[in-house]
C-alpha cells in the first residue's frame, strides 16, 4: 500500500474514531481533510491569482517539465485524487479550478461556452508564466484542452485526453439519448435519486457512499444547481462538436484514454479523434465508465507514464 493511501486511511480512522461521531456529523470536514492529505502527499500547495474578472485558485508543486490538469464539468482541482501523486515526483503539476467551479470565481454575467473558457484558460496560463507544457484533460476539460491545443500549438508539448467531449460520436451515449428525449442533462441533481442516477452514468461500478456523504453532496448540488445549469446551457448552445474542424490543427502528440463502457461520452467518439489528430495513440479500458483515472487507476497511470516516457 502506498504512503499516500496510508495517509488518507490514517486521517479517516482518526476522524471516524470515538464511536464514529465525527463521521456521521461532519462529512464535509472528512472530505476536506482527505483533500489536504492528498495535497500533502503529492507535494502540492494551494495558490491563487487574479486574472481579469476571475480569481483562479490552483494547486502547484513538483519539479520538472510542467503538466497542466484540466478537470471536467462539476469537478474541481482536488477531484484528480491519487492520479496527481503518481506524477508529482518527476513533473511540476499545475491543477486549477476552472471558472465557475471549485474555488474559482462565479461571475453571473460571464459566458461559459467552450471558446470563452479557453480564452480564460489562456489568460491564466499567461498570468502564471507557463511556456511549454503537457496537458491532461477529462470530459469537458478534455474539450477545453484540445481546443486550447488547436489555438496554441506552440505551447502544448503533449496532450492526454480522457473521455473527452467535443465531437459528435457515431453512436449517441445514454446521456445524450436522454437529453434528446426530455431536454434534461443529468449532470444536475437536487435529490438523492438524481444523484444516484448520475453515479450510474459516470461509473461502470458506482462506488459505495454512506448516506451521510450522499446527503452532503446532494446539498452542494442543490446549492450550485442554478449556476451549473447556466454553464451547461451555454456550453450546449455554444456547440458541443467544435473540435471536429479543429483537430487537424493540433500538432502535439496525443494519448487518448477511454472507458469502454462510458455512458456520458460514447467510446465511438474515439474514431473521430483518431481521424482528426495527426499523431495519436489510444488506450481503451474494459469495464470502465467515464472516469478512468478512478475506476482503472493503475491502468490509466501506467498508460500515461509510458506515453510520457515515449515522448523523449
């Protein structure tokens, strides 16, 4: 067992001690403690910088060439979990909250279509002085990462896309079939049933969560519902297939990692990425949903390590 996992377990055991009082009373406190434990073992520090009308909060740490991590919709910088410590010994990691998520600003008058988010990401990259770097993006973050790589090919040394949005998949996913049927995207939730439905879409085998944790997460979802609905609406209105014409502009070598059982972005999307990208390789993970670095952590880490080693 890695030192990282041991550290998380120690924190959990301490908090669950004394009859489990803290466990049942303070799920938010436990989750925050787990975040800080992961940051500690990865050697990452919280930083912030004001860029135009958004305050960016991000994690920074490690030494070596830089890898920029771009999270997906509804996530934030700490959701990368154990994927980050696997690379922080050999690379400098930059892990921001995107505008509208995590600790980044929520500006009601801002637009959140993909080109607008890419422009903000570009300004953030300029503000912290990144020159040439690797990029990892998942889902919406993969869409943003690939779009950025097509706009700034001179800056992106390599690209890793995990179950990325941005193209019309030859076969529609379960999520998009539902959207076409009733106009609702189940990324949003206000009830436990809605949250459970999202978990079934995200994971091949949804992880078990205690009811107290579910209640806490559902409260957060209810609090953020309206703003996230705005983000989703503007993303969809702005176009969810903008990458199709832009993929040939990407010069960076690209690793495509996909869950074979992804119900959010269908695995047939890989065909579009392979057709459009000049220099790519693909890893398809069986019995895996939309978040491969969680469900198939070892395989995802191994694939990305091999890809980075092959760049030299």
